[in-house]
C-alpha cells in the first residue's frame, strides 16, 4: 500500500513539475505581448508544487 501511494505521488510530482516547466517555457518563448505577474505565477506555482511533492517523497525513507 505504501509503495503504491509513493509511486502515485512521484508520478504526480513529475507531472506537476513538467507542466510548470512547459507553461513557463510556453510563456517565455511564445507570448509576445506583456503578461501580468499574476499569469506568471500560475506556472511557477505549479512547478513549485511538483518540486515540493517530489522533495517530500525523496526526503522521507
């Protein structure tokens, strides 16, 4: 049971971190007009949530 929860958590963390990086890269390279800081916080927050999830998974034994 514990291994299943940890595997799901790792997959979720990787997915969130990847989506955050993808969103950040999309806004960095494909958006031409100025973007509000509120919109920049969305991919940054998603990436941070993914990294925090992965950190918690790999920090606990």
